[in-house]
C-alpha cells in the first residue's frame, strides 16, 4: 500500500487520571498496542496525555516531571518491538524552563520532540503560568532517556522510501494562531499534520473547531489528525469531550463520538500520493518558497496494510448524499443554462437547433435549453428539436424523441436520413450492406449537416449534446456529433448525465415525467446499426467500449489526481470487486487509455462549452496535450499487473 502513498494513521483519547502518570502510561500503552494490531502506522495522543492537561501548579512538582521521564522510558521499552510510530504529549524541562511538548518515538527510539509555540493566556486558559513558548529555545538538542534528540518546531518526519509520507506536528492553540505552524509544515513537505490538543467544550465551539480543522486540511492540502483531551480531565472549571477527527483535504474521513468515559480511538487510511498531486497542480504551492531551517528526520513507516478500510465512490462525479446531490444537480443545470444564456445574448438570437435522439445526452441538452428559455422568458417554439431517424432508429426512441419535443412546447422537425445516406453511399461507391465505420459515421455527419443548415436557415445556434465521457473516449464522429455551435454537456460525465435527467424527471409532471423515465430505461446506443428482428436496439455502447461507471472512475482518478494505471487498477478492484473481476477491470482500463490518447485530436478542436466541475477536457484551459502522444507507457504498466 505504501507504494501508492497510503498510510494508516490513528488517534487515541485515553482514559485518564489527572497526575496519575502510572495509570496513564498503562492506558496509553494498551491503546498503542491495540492500534498497532489494527495496522496503524502512526498514532497521536492528546496534549499532555501522560499527566493530564489540568494538572495546573502540579506541573512544577519534581514528582510529575521525574515520573514523566520514567513513564517515557517505560513506553519506549514496551513498544520497542512494535513498528508503530507514537506521538505522546507531556511536560518537559529544558534550559531552565518548562515546555509543553510532543515526543515522537518508534521501536525504543525517540525520533524528535516538538514544543508548543502559541501559549494561551486568556479566558479559561492560563498556560503561560507554567509553560514557555518554543520561540525561547536556544539549544535545539536535548538529552532524554539517554538519547540525544532534536527539540524544535521545524521538524518534519519523512519516510525513507516514500517521501510523500511526511508529517509535521503542532499543539492545540498553534492551530488557532494567525500563522499556524502547520501551514509552514505543509509548505515544507508535510502531507500529514498532527495536532495534540486540550480544547474544552463550550456552546458553539465544537462546530467552529470542526470547521477550522477541515479548512486547515483543505488550505494546506494535507491530512489533518486532531485529538483532544477527554472527559476524565478535571472539571473544576472546564469540561473536555475527547474529540478526535481525521480530515483529508477538507473531507472528514473519520471522527469519534465525544464524551466517552473509556478510552477511544479512531484511524483512517491517508492517500499522500493524491495529496501531493493536488499540490503540484496548485498555484499556491508553485509560488511559495520553502524555508531553509527545517530539519528532516528519516523514519521507517512499516507497511502492514493488506486492505484499505477507506472507501471510494463508484460514481466520483456524483455526490452520494441525496440532499447534496439534489443541490448539485440544480447548480449544474443553472451553470449550463447560464452558459447558453450568455451565448444567446451575445449572438443576439432566440433560436436554437438540437438533434433529438431520445438518448440521455440529447435529453439533458434539451432540458438545459428549456431552463435557459425559461430564465430569458423566450417562447419555447423558438427551440427546434430535430429528430432524424436512420438505419438504427427504433420505434421506442423515435416516439420518445417526438413526444419530448411536443410536450415541451418546442418546434418539432422530422427529417429521415436514410435516403440521403443511400445516395451518398452510391456517390462514394460504398456498399450499403457494409456495416463498417463509414456506414456509421456517414449518418452522424449527415445529421450534423442538417442541423447546421437549419441553424443557418433559422439564424439559430446548434446546441451540442456530447458529454465528457464520450470526449474522453473519443466516442463521437469527427466533424459529426463532435461539432456544434455551443456544447452544453461538454464537461458532464455520462454517469452524472443520468443522475441529472433522473433528478429532473422527479421535478416535472406527466407526460414529460413518463417520457424522461422511459429514456432513463433505454440502453445507451448511437443507434447507427439496424435493430434486430424484433425492433430492439442491437448496438449497445457499453458492450463495445466498456461500462461508463468504470470509465468515469478511471477518468476521474487519472485526470483529477494524475493517478498511475497501477493505482487506478488497485482502486477499481477495491471499489468494484463485487461487480467486475480483475480481468474485466484490466481490459476496460486498457481500452480507456488506448482510446484516451488516440482520440486527443478530437478534443483539440472542441466547440465552446461551460466548465461545470473540476474535470474538463477543454483544450483552451483545462487540458493541453499534443494530439499524437502515444499510450504505450500506460499500457505497458497495465500489462505488468
């Protein structure tokens, strides 16, 4: 797993007795061993977890400070045979001052010590009474447990095999600072940030703190692992909840239940490779200079993972939460409609022409035009829906196409392309019973010519229907359905097209609702080859090029994160293991890369269209690639799987 950048990290909120270091040590060791058995590579505990945060003036006592060192020795000995890296909070005397620190250890060795910088001294916090800021440290080495170790805020811990696995540490209020240390850690290479905290609970703080952690993880494009002191701290003046959260680039991967009396722990699998790819594409990281005074400590993150516990969406372009999905669908349709609205206003026209096949794509584009006309208060009869039955058109799709246009109040034109195609076959000396690519593409180009000529005739715009998935695979006829005057679906993947049409079908009344429902049940097909003897569709797109659910998954991870084919294959197996076997995934992944690279020439001359999501293949801004780049480097890797 480590080769793909995965590392499992965890947090522990231990059951605690204030100032009872022996009890706390025993509890910490028990929980560390438990997470080690769960294949966690790095674990973090709350601030001052050896003593308890609420020791107050007892921090001055020699008993506390001496027992902390003894406890540290005991933990080192007790975990020396474990591969897990532990981050423990404790008080530490150095240079005649007391510091609140995080001690990083593995296999009986202290790797480094990170002191707290922002020492709060307001409201319910008065840490400056006991602790000194890291800014006061002069000597950045300390002898502890018979080891000479670095003590500094500018420490990063980086795996010796995979440099993307690199972590930095800050403590509690450091995060709330105007310039948190974690920001600098991230700039200097940390993909994982740990925060040992003791944050009390007052009204409204939980929500604010939760958002703060999410935002910091998104802002730094990092995984942020936060753990706070639990309910067993003293409640003389404050109550702590033991809140823990692991977030990755603004997304919460795991969080615990607060106010638990017993020890609790959580863990999650972090994708550092994904984070690093986000960074190399990010403007802020491109323009920010690293600091020179960081000390990189080499660590050995031992890879025990055999199976990921995090899940990946089968439909990465589609929110899994229904409420969020509905909001997203409305937002997408609004963006598409307003892209078209601007083009209509700019060209000073009210008329549009669209080819209606009653497939998902033409249906969505038709709905976008309806939305635009409604906002502009343009009469629907200015929409010219053209159905052009050909050799493969079935009665089902023909009737749905006609009914869709009629029930929406648009203008219907029906123009059969059969006779003109037969004449064309004779002109180019092509056998009409030949079912090769020329038979199919001649129909697509004839339809495009009809649409363009009607648009000239009516002073209208031809609205394109092709979607993002078809563009990625080159599943369109060059200078046929590939071309339009404005392509409203150009950045909508096929899986999302289906959800958008389904969402709209639930918001309209019959008969439009019934038509959309039947369109959703119709197999995806270009309908260029004749139907069978029963009038059923014979040309099923997904039988030829593969399932769109896989191709959209491949596209998302390849384009969004620059993911290697090996890792895409791994993620697809992890996500679709119960639906597709390994050979099927490998077969369709090979086809994806073969088609993606060979079809770039079609994407190099795309018509205008609105960008809707984070993935777009427009050559004018989102994706620039030479049209003659080969896929051999990617295919070779797949063959080795």
